């Protein structure tokens, strides 16, 4: 298992091995996650518990603000390298991995790419240190797959403030976030072209967490419904230009899709590892079940699925490095990122189905690690655009050629 983890596409050309530096980052993140994040996973899943001191600990290692410039306390690495860190985190605690990527990619990276110097200097240092937790507010009760067209949250300018009104739903890190990047319509009559982006602090008047949501999988990753009731946001907290938020959304969504695939990869690596170990130790008919050809067939198929997922994942991460600010949402990269996460999520479903089958009844028990991984599969077929929407994106782009 360990010998295969570095295979992938990286760098400018077609390379099928990680560089020594990339492997060292992956291995360092893996060791950290195994030591610090893995012991937290059972309680996080059982109680939907959040370890309040974990983000400062992650930040102290340099694993927060990975793609943010060192000028603001970040590591200044590329998206590919950030994806390797996410892959390692997901092997050992996928719930924390999801919260980390929402913080690091959806919030901190978006602010770094799109905000002005004043906002960067104000918000990024504490996001990079892990002192503050970040979140993204896009999805609404009536606006999921059609997040832009059906958005109802509004923002109107009054003097030196914008007043936000509306709801956001299924927001990762919502209950624990200190800083949120929130989208609202400043010109509702313009539809998707009347959207603006704002940085909202949890203590701004008119903002509240309406409810924490209980989930089937990724249970330790905190999810909430948020309410904005005449929420007063300083006008200077506008990210980019008014009514130009659609560019921020679209480039961010492509980056988000590229960064979901490493979660699937990390989970599947761990599932394969657990399945190999179980098959070697589980005795039936006076011999390990690994000696039965049907079990060997399942393990072989899982191995092939994981390896193909890894190669596609790395290829798309590498391509996504070049998305310019305001880019994305169109062209080949739009199709590739949708294809990557669609394939990764679909394949993860197959890998975990076989993994539970190998484990038998022990895999059906709620408290088992393989059961915890199995319950994570469905979210990644839904989040950041459902599988069906991903197919529409892919078809729409290839039919334009």
C-alpha cells in the first residue's frame, strides 16, 4: 500500500511519480494526521463533537493557509501541494479533512485570490494561524444545484454598511466559523450577474447560527443553517466589485471540485489498507479469507480503482494550478474538475461497498472504522454540485467543441 501512494501526475509535464519534495510533504502530513487527527475521529463521529483546539494545532504545523502568501502567514504552496495535504488528512480523519478544506480552500484561498490588500491583511493572518476558523456561505434552502440563479439572500447598501438578509444552509464549519465568505444579491433583477461577495464576522449584528445539523456521515465536521437578519457588514468588507461576485463563485467552484477528489482518494486508500489487513487476519474454514479467490478479486479491483482515481486526481489538481483569478467556470478546466470529482465520488462508492463486504458483519457495525468511511460516501456525490450536475457540466463543455 505504502509503495503506491506516491504514484500520480505532477508538475508541468506527464510525470507518474511525485517529486521528492512532494512526497516529503505528503508523508509529513500523513504522520501528523495519524498522530493528531486519527485519535479524534471516533469521538467526533459518535458525538458530532468538535475539538476546539485542533485548528491552532494544525496552523502551528504550517498546514493552514497553505496556498496563501507567506506575507500573510501562509505557506505559499500551490493547489497540487494543498491537495496532497488534504489526501493525507482524509486517510485518518475525513471529517476534519472536510472542515480543513472548507477553511483553507473555500474561505482563506478565496479571500487571498479575490480580496484587496486591506482585507487580506486584516483576515488572513488569523486564518493562516488557525486562530480563526473560516467558512463559505453559498448554498441556501431553495438554492442548491442552482446556487446562483435561485439565490435569495440580498444585500443592500446603506451608508457605510451593507445589510444582508436571508439564509444559508448546509454550511460546513457554520457553527464554529469566525470568518465567513458570503454571497448575496446586490442587484436581484440582474440574476446571477447581480451577486456580490462579502466577508462576515460571526459577531456582526444580525448574524446567527440558526441550527446545527446532524448528518449521516462526516459527523464531526460541523454543519449549520445560518440566518442574516439586517446583518450589518461594513462596506469595506465587499470582496471584489459590487455585482461581480459570479466570477469569484465560478473560479472557486472549480477549485472546490478539484479539492474534493483528494478526500475521496484518502478515504479509499484507508479503506483498501483496512480491507487488506482484515483479509489477512480474518479466519474462515481454517484459513485467512485472503486465500479465497473471491476476496482476492475484490482487493484487486479496489486497488485498480484507487490507482486510477489517484492518477486522474493528480492530473486535474495539476491543471487547476493554472486557473487565473476570475477564471474557471468555463472551458476544459470546468469539465475536468467536474469529471474528477464525479469519478472520484462514484469510484469511492464502489471501493467502500466492497470494503464493507470484505469486513462482513463487523463492517456493518456503526462504531467500526470501515462503517464510518462507508457513511461518508454519499455526501461526495452531492456536495459542490451533484453527480447529475457534474454530468451536465461535462456534456455542456464537450458539446461546445
